[in-house]
C-alpha cells in the first residue's frame, strides 16, 4: 500500500509540474573543447632540455598541439590546457582568459618534451625578436583555443578510470656511499627505485549526445625518448599516445596529456645520445612507448566510472614564497637570486576529483604523498603546470632527496629544503577546506 501511494505521488508531481524524464540527473556542469597547432614555423627555434644542444631546430618531425578543456559550473569557469611544450610560464594567458572569456583559472600543463621550443632558459641563444614572436604567437593560439572552447559549451558528464603500466625508471640510483647518482642511460631497462605506474584518466562526455569529447591522461614520466642529439621538433612519446587515443575513440575526442611529478623518472625507452643512435631509432622508441600508454588508456576507459554527485567546481590559487637553498649564486646561468616564488593551484570537482597543480619539476615522492593523503576518491598531481605566475622554480625535491643528492636534488634545484612538502601540505589544506572539513570552533 505504501509503495502504491509513493508511485501515485510521483505520477501526480510529474503531471502537475511537468517534470521531464531524468530531471533529477540534469547536469549544471558544462564543458567545451578545442585543439590547435602551436608548432612554430620558420627557423631560429631552439629546443630545450639539454644544455649541450646549442644549434637551432632543423625541422618538424610531428606537430605540437595545445588542447583546451573549459569547465563551467553555474558561471564559475576554469580551463585546463595541455601543451606539447617543455615549459611555458605565461602571465598573459591567464589574465586575458579572465578578461575575454570569464575564465577564472587557467592551468597550462606542459608535457615537458625535450624536443620542443625552449621559451625560458635558452633566450640568450635566440634572436630577441624571434623569441618574442614565437612566445606571443603561442600565447595567441592558446587564448584562441580557450575562446573556442568557451563558445562551444555543452552539458557535460565526467567519469574516471585508472590504468596501470610501468614505462619509466627512477633515474636517481643509490650509491655505496649513501648518495644518489643520476643514471641517464639505462639500456638494460632496469626499473631502479620507486615509480608510479598509475595512469589517471578523466573522460568528458556530452551528456546529451552520449559521446566522449575529451580524455585527460595523467602520467609521470619524462618525455626524453629522443635524446640530446635530436634537432627535430616533436611531442616525443606524448604525440603518438594522444594520436592513438584520439583515433581510438569514435567519434573522435581530444586527448589532453597532463604530466605528473616525473622529474626523477625517465622512460625505459630513453634516448641515450650515443653516437651509433639514429633519429629513426629514437622516434621508433617514442612511438612504441606512446602507443603502449595509449593502449592502457583505451583499455582502462572501458571500466570508467561516473563521477556522480552534485556538480561543483571550486579552486584555490596562491603564490607561495620560499627561501633560496643556496646562500651564494652558482655558475649556472639560470641560478636565481633571492627568494623563490611559486604560483600553485588546487581544484576540487564534484567533491570527488582533487587536483594539485604546480610549476617546475617535482619529485615523484611528492606526488605519492599527495595522492595518499588527499581527501578525494580521485586525486591527480600535475607538475610542469602554471596558473598565471611567470616564475619557473626548476626541480622541487622532497626532504630525503635533498639530503641524498643527485641531479634535481642537489643541482638544478633552488627551493629551500622542505619546500616540496610545504606545497603538498598547502594543497591538502585547500582541498579539506573546500570540502568544509575544518571546524571553525573547538569541538565539545
């Protein structure tokens, strides 16, 4: 009798108030996507990542792309832009995205491919006008992609998945004296030290059409399959990965790659720079690795689970200041003087997806710490990612790594010891706070 009464009440409400079918599931989350070629045309382009490489690029092996995803929830709007670039700190993109498209937060996530234009450290090699021309052109294209995505918003539904594949090795290898030494060549493909084999995946669907429009892939591994002798522009393994994922989804969706804390993780298919190593060898390895990662993404997508819950989009963005680890400047031309500033962001989506985004090259242990302690079902750590701050902090080691030394732990790093943990803790505080989990008065 009680069940019949409830059914009758439901029918009465549906008829009287014309409640559409599935109204309880209507999403207030909207999304838009866009993709644009950002490959510089013409000569005089210098690639980043290897100090020994002082000649300009000789051509383009595969195009470089910016892929933009805009998320909007009740007028609160943010953008995630994946970039086939080694790094790209830009104040202008964040500022003008806010002014032109009401995008309150822009995360520009660089893949860190070492076969892409160096628009930071090698400025002394470029002709001044050429450097500014390429930088501004890429900014223009990123802004255009954000504008295009903002103009084509659709009702969106999110789902998440996790893959599992080991394609990298920890390149800081412990020595008998208790110190670590970087191992840049690993022909035996020995998985030294800890790695994170997890592939974090977010699928963005058109809720009305039921089609996949974008796939975000988060994985921690240096894109250095091509090595220091290569002078052709390329997205490294990220290119064939994104290409295969995009072609594997019908109708075609955009694949945004978001690098994790891969500062001390090299690919098992690393380019060695040996004299007998050919470009064909390097690009073949990059393709193999990229397609292995793509296969795992496509496999994991078959088990994706809807995020669910009420649609909600929150973030915190802040500038944090750290002491410089070194009292006196070193001989390296990129050595900063004085305090280190880092622009960081934390994002909470539907109270279930938590994102920590910082620039520079964070060590893997910081990613593991964040993922372990984040108060969400699906934590993602984005390294090499800027949110409108122009500074690039270089390597960010954890305390233990700073003590044990090695490349990126006691060289090419400037942030005070413990700075990495401070960044993680602040992101955790932000997420707990956005979830309303801190009391504003003592408990009885």
